[in-house]
């Protein structure tokens, strides 16, 4: 007698609580998508209302304006993903330039030496910011606010002590000016359009930061320390080193922009940079970085900086009162916070049961 064998029942599938999202939902869960949509709308808006905005020269001027904010905003964005703030980022840009200029002018030394010593000084400030935050437990908002006031006062006081004015002397005749200028503040022509190398440096730093965040172990550490430092420490993430490194990255990029400002204009005002720290933070938030840390990316921060550049110059090209720019920034910041919260919920959506 033949016997029919039944096929074994398939094993039950592993239960999962992850929501299966469609393409549209997956796109919306990307940190930079909200900023990209806003950038497209703003671009079209000024394209229609400001005729001078339509030229290639205007577009590359917008890119230049974006790059000056965007380079430091990359570091600030990484730091915010890591769960911290740096309110001294705007002032340290001018601290770097003032240090280089006055040191070399007063002692009559090559600008390469002054730039190197300025870099060491800026990195030391970043290290101290991070070290104090991690060792004292005081919020980074307060630590770096103190650093902000110290640097602001020192910039003005030391500059006036050395030069008897609140601006630095012209350094264009000091050795090393031409060679450093080629690195930090040179430009070239594409047809009739002037392209500043700061735009290329900005793109480089954005791509480098994006690669670090998405492709390296350090990127995983940054997200981990920003999301939950205690859990990150429990699985072996070097929380202290990671956060100190992020503060030093902000200082390095601040130094870089400080060198650009110095070698483009030859002289600096000691009171410059105040308020720029908020522009860096706004660029990061508009680009999809959460104020609570653990979420965001470098591309989004770059788009946020581009929105800043478009708006600051688009208002001028349209012939409007530039005082409206600050009002626009406030509205953009509020909208970005609301959009970012929604995007965060989309990205972390889970099925119940």
C-alpha cells in the first residue's frame, strides 16, 4: 500500500515590528528632503521675482555666500548630530584671522608660521570646549557661551592693545601672503563667471563629512553619542574622545574660514563674527538636523547653507529691504523644527504588535 507523505508546513516567518514604507515615505524620512523642497521653492520664487537672480554670475555669488557659512556649518552640524552645541563658532573664525595677522605683523615673521600657530590655538580652544563639557557635565550651551564672551572680549582688547585700533593692519606685504592666498582665497574664471575656491572647499568638506557619517565607524559613533550617550558608552563607543573630536572639528573649520577672510580682505575687524554662530545652527536645523542630536546628515546641512545664501542675496536682488532677512530666518527655523520632528517620526516608525 502506497503512503502519501505531506510536505512539512513552512516555518513561521520572523515577526517584525518595522513598518513597510512606500517610496514616498522612504524619501520623506530622509533628513535633507524637507530642506531640498524648500530650496527648490525659494529658488523658483527669486527666479521669478528678481530678474538679476537669473544670471550665472548671481548664482555663483550665491554659492560663494553659502560656502562662507556652509564650511563651518558642516562642523556645527556634525557636532549637533553628536548632541552638542558650539556658540563660539562664529567668533573663532575671526579669532583665527586676528591671531595670524597681528602675530606676524608684530613680530615680522612669515605668515605660514602665524597660520600654523593660529591653527594650534583654535584646536586648543575646541579641545578645551569639549573637555570641559565632558568632564564637568555642564551643558555645552553654557560652556561655549562662556568661550564666546572670552574670545569676543579678547579679540577687541588684544587688537586694540597691539594696533591701537579695532582692525588689523594690512598684511599683503608680509612673506607668505601670496602662497597662502592661493590656498584659502583664490578664484578662477569660467567664461565671465568668477568662481571662488571656497566653493570647492565647501563641496569637499561636505562630501568628506557625508562619507564619514555614512561609511565609517566614526560616523556610527557620532550618531550613537548624539542619540544615547549612556547606551553608546555601554557598547564600547569612546564617547569622550568622539565629542571632543567634534568640538575640535568645528574649531578647525572656523580656522579655515578665518584664513579665507583674512587672505581675501587683507585686514579684519576685531568685532566680526558675532551672530554667525546662529547662522551655522540655523543652516544645520533647516537641513534636517535635530536639536536633540542623533539625526541629520551633511548634505542636508549644505542645503541649509545654500538656502541662507539664496535668501540673503535674493532679497537684495529683488530690491527689498534687507531687514526682512532676519524675519525670514526666524520663520524658516520654526518651520524646519516642525518638519524635522515629523521626518524623525517617519524615519523611526514601527508597527505595533
